[in-house]
């Protein structure tokens, strides 16, 4: 399995600059938010989203250096992502994210709402000051899609009539929209032709979907450090993802358990076993692999650069997490 | 005392259109948010902020009709304002606002955070689609100022070293920034000269400050329907406003009570009496009147229209609430 650190080699320094800029942008203004920023932008994050922005920037600038606006766009992308995580954690009353305590658990809901609002507000402001209306439109669509996705997710809890299409739409809002639109925006800052920008968008959309599907599979297959077994947190909270949607087609009893919202003791273990007995996980893996392959097809428009090479390897890396 | 309904006569129909558009913009997409929207944009709101946008629009278009973009800007202004109120109420754990239960109290924090995020997100998106970078910048500054103001307010609770300047800055972030920047944006959509736009901004800034100071005075002088006496909610929660800042200069004991955060029973009544015994409220009234007068001076740049007349009467109306 490729490590993400070596994968991002061509933009190593760019990512270090990004992290230090992000900490400065937030903490310079407010000590309290500074503590949250240190926590949010500190060690641990994989920075996949800004990395894609930086890679697309380098791949489309070819022999020239990337501009301060490309860097700022990468920072905005991470700020929007982080803001959405902070509010998500308040909404979901989450205590931990990736083995790190959430802002709402370390501080309180008040600070977490303010920190999220502040990050959204700062990113809107930096965005406007990139002085490119098309880029502003692309990223404001992302912010809207996030809100849309969160609401859709809330409305479809334990809803066994959720279709695979609706699941993919939700995943687009939640994850792929940011990756697709910010990647496209990076290419626009490099003044590429419209058809190149559209291909970059399609690449980002498919990588983003693969990424989300893989995340949803890992919730069933990867042992959590705390539990020593998969947490299946999505299923428990009623978020039906690809493995469950496929499994329900084979196991009608699973549907019944979900509709009863696991009201009897042991229902969750029963449901989990039905998912594992079915081909749901395998079918979800195929779905992710399919989107990873689709992504690749959209990179022919790019010249051969070290960053282009990484963009070509990224879909495979995403998929390698489930193999 | 002039009633606000008759004051806004020239834009009566515009405000009706605005209210129905706002309800549609939100509720068309989500039934749950629809309920919140009905609650938020339903009867009761005075719509002062979008009214100023519409009045500036009409006053700067003179004989021509205002454009759909002027109307959209007024809607965006009210959406941003409402979003900030919804999140404020979660942060402050408020149960009531202007005698109406808050979104967080009727629904829950989850829905209130999502509704606020959705309103901010929708407004960013509509904003970008006004296709005017200068307007995008002005309004994104407002969103940033809101977050800044909320944080500043949180950090200066019970802080008796707060200066009048810092209080005015906080009031600018909280209230005047939206009024000033959205009014300026309306004039920019009418293609006015830069110096006219700057005067409109200065008008909005001063009206906004007067508005906030008056609100802060009313917290000490106006009987709440529920309590039958002034609620003094700002003082109780440690938000030091103009009447208190002035009163502290005369009554050192008030400072002590605040610094102890009213830890003994009866401290709040004691503190309130000190405010009433001092000239704090009168000095705050003078401060508000001063900003109302300053506002007026910036309207000479406008041609004489029915809307200009209302803009000229508005500062006096704001002040009349405390006399």
C-alpha cells in the first residue's frame, strides 16, 4: 500500500506552507480560535483536498510556478472542509473524529458553532478576494451543497427506500462537490481551456465519490482503535451507505431491523452479520473501483508532469485502502 | 411616534414581494427548513435591513424601476441577518426573541445549526450569482464581521475595561456592518459614482450604530411583556453596553459588582439601580442621537424621491423609540 506522505512528494513543501498559513490565518485574530485552529489544522490531517488543488495547480501551470492565488484557493478549500466538520460534529454530538477529540468535546458547542461560522466567513471573504467570479461561484456552490447534504442525510435516517442514486447524490454533496469544484477552480486560475476545466471537474467528482464510498466501506471493515472492531457508526445512527443498500437487496430481514431502528437488544449485531454474509461490501468495492477508473479517463487532457503522475496514482491509492 | 409600517410606505409592495420570495427560496427545498422559514420569515419582522436596501435602490434608480438584482440583494441581506440570529440564539441558548420562541427552542440545536448554515450557504450562492465582484466582497465582509463580533462579544463578557470605542466597534460588527455594506451594495448595483456609494456606506454605518445603541438602551428602559419590567438581559449576561459604560464612570461600585459577576443575591438589582441613578442612559441617548445626526449629513448626494424622504426620516424614527 502506498503511503499518502510519499504519494504527495511533489507538493510536500506546498503542504507545509499551507499548514502554517492556515494556523496563522485563524489564530492571529483570536486566542480562543487559535486553540481550536491548532487543534484543527495541527498534525494528523491528510490534507487530501488541498493536496488535489495544489496538484491540479502544478499540473496545469506546467513549467511555471503556481501563484499565491492557487495557494489561497487550497487554503480556502481546507477551511471550508474543516468548518463543515466542526458543525457536523456539533450536529452529530460526536466526541471523537479520527481518534482526536472534537472541538465541541474539548471546548463546547458554543465555541464550535462560532469556530465553524468564523471559518466559513473567513473562507467566503478570502474567496471574494481571489477576484474571480467563476471561482467564487464554484466554491459557493460547494458551501450550499454541504448544507444540502447535511439536511438530506438528516431526513433519510433509517429510510430503507433510499435508492443508490440518492446515496450517490448525498455523497456528492457531502464529499465530491468540494473536490470537484475546487479542482476545477484551480484549473481556472491557471487559465485552462473550458473543456480541460470540465475534465478536471469530472476527475474530482469521481475521485470524491470513490473516496466517500471507500470511507463508508471502512466503517464496516476497519477495526476502530477504541473498539477493536469495526464501529459501524453509520449503520447504528441510521445512515444507510453502499454496503447496506446492496445487502438489503439480498437480505430482506436487514430492512426490517433498520425500519425498527434496532429497537431490540442484539439487533445491531444481527444486522451487521447480515451485511457481512451478503455481497454488499464486495459490490460497494466494485462501485468505488468503478468511479476510480472513471476518474482516470479524465486526465488525458493534462500534460505529463510530476503532479499529473500523482493525480493519476491517486484513484488507485484511494481504492488501495480497502484492499 | 411614527409607525414603521407607514414609514416604509413607498416600498410597501416591495416588502410583500420580499417576504413571499424569502419563504419560497427556503421552503421549496426542504419541508423541515420550510417550517423554520415560515417561523423566521413569517409575520412580526420589521424588515428594517432589507427596507433600507430597497429604499437606497429606489432612491438611486430615481425614475427607473429597481432591478431583480436589487430585490435579490434585499433578500440576501435579510437571509444573512436571519442566519446570524439563528446561530446567536443557539450560542446564547435563547428561548425567546421578540416574544417569539427561537428555532432552537421549537425544534432543537441540530435543526437550528443546519438552518443557519443553510441560510448562510444559500445567501453566499445567491450573492455570487449577482455577478458583481464588488458586491460579493462587501457582503462577504459582513459575514466575516458577524463572526468577528460574536467572538469579540464572547471574549469581553464582564470585562469592565471595555472602552466605548471597543463597544462601538463591536456594535459595528454586530449591526452596522450589514446595514452599511448592503446599502452601499444597493447603490453600486445602481451604478452610482464612487463618492455617492461612500456616502451611502457612511449613512448606513451611522444609522446602524444608532440602531444598536437604541436597542441597548431599550434593554434597560422598555418593559418586557413577560417580566413587566426591563429585562436588562445584556447586563445580566455580562454584555456591557453604552448605558453601563457611562454609568461605570460615575459609580465605581457598579464596576465591582460586574467584576464579581453578580455573585451575591440582589447584586443585579443593585447594579441596575446604580445605572438608573447615573446619567448613563441619558449619555447613551445623546450618543445615539449624535450618530443619527451624522447619518443625515450623508444623504445630500441623493436626488429628491419618495424613498430619499424615508431615508431622511429613518434616523429620527430610530431615535424616537427611546423618547
